[in-house]
C-alpha cells in the first residue's frame, strides 16, 4: 500500500467487517504487525495512547475478547475501566441508551461493547459521539475475531490469500464469527465453504457467497484452512441437536478428516474449544493448529483497532 504511514482511517466505529474495504483491512493488518513486534519485547508498553480512556462494557460473558482488549489498551498506555451487566444499572432496569450516555459523560475515547442482543453496538454508535467497537453482539457480528483470524492466516500464508480455500465448520447458524469472517475472506480472494448439519445452517444461507455442504469429508477435500466453530448450546433452541454423540461422529474435526485436506492445512478455532465434540485432541494439539497464535494475534489486532479509532481526529489533521 502506498504511503501507508499516512493512511487516513475513515471509520468512527468498528461495528462489523462489512464497513471495511481492502485498503482498510491491509492497513490494519500492517499496523497490527508493528504492534506485534512490541508484544515480543521485554518491555511491552508504549505511550501511544497515554491519557486516552477505553471502557470495556461487557454485558455478556467473555474471557479472551475482554482480556485481549484490556491488555491491548494497557500496552498502549490507555486507561481502562471494565463494566459487566451484573455491576451495571442494566440489572436495575436502565436502558442501554441511558447506560451508554452515562458512560459517555465520563468522556471515554472508545467503548468496547459485548452484548447478547444483535445490533446493540450499532444502537450505541448512533446515540454516542465516542467510538464504539463491537466485541460481539448476539448472532450478528464479531469483527475483531475475524480480523485476528485474517491476521493469523496472513502470517501463515505470507500474505497470499488469493485462490485459497477455507472451510467454516460447525454451528454456523449461531456464529457471529462466521458472518464477520466471510466478508473479509471473500474480499481477499478466498473461496469459502460452509459445513454443518441442516439444523445449524442459518436461514438464507443459500444467498451467502460460499458453497454449502452437509458432508464433512466432501467439504474438507483439498482445503487450505478450517475454522472450526464452537457448538453454542447456550444459544440454541431445544431440539436442534438431540444427540451430541451423533454430531461428534459426523462433524468433529479429526486427523482422518485432515488427510483429505491440503497437507499444510491450517486449523483455527475462536475458543473455547469443546474437545471431542467439535475438534479432536490430536487436531487441537497439532503443529498446524493456530489457536494460540490467534490469541497472540488478538492483542496486536486490538491494539491496532484502538489506535486507529482513538487517534482518528489526529490522523485527519496530519
């Protein structure tokens, strides 16, 4: 990308990946690579966002995303404050809008929100002037997870996405990760396949820019990467999966399946992994499994996101 150091980030918020063009994505990945170098130093802290404030508003449980954003902000020297649903006035009947306005009155630069309702992040972005990052909303979107997945694959494939084939396997109907990933992957020239039992495919999936399969051996044939999704039992209505053992028999990713894929196939999983149900122990522990690389990438990518949003006005002045 030309003149990458003077790239102007045009977005106030990060609500989903569909707001990003290829230039935005490649700039963000380039910036994350620089922040990754910081994460490998003995002293992992820079004054880049000193004096800035990031509020982590997680009204839904999270380990990886919340911790990753907290670490990312602190390594940039931002002040962080965490708020969960249990400790907020949402439990007392306060509306999401009023909670958001209360937080904005404290003059944060960025609010990261995770919420069980699809559209919650967009609703806040329309009512607040500070930047909003969607840390996951319902079944809708999880943009920073998709970005860190792309970063991990970018590192593994040396930036060569075009013509690759990637399989998204598992509970696609309830996955915000799958939805956010597909836009980025297609934009980079990746052929996307989806594989799940029919009850775990979303309505309208035939219109998605991906081929749909019900047979895992067929779907995994010669693929370059697999994103194995967590089976989200807490989001499902009763009856979608009456027999978990049958699901594991047909859709748990095993070494036998990987023999049908490209010999250098890369495995990703957003976590937490249900070993033996979605992914076998052998595959989870395989050298080509990028799960821990994804966690590492998450800090660098979220550093890049926070930097771009918190300094956007300064970029405009440069």
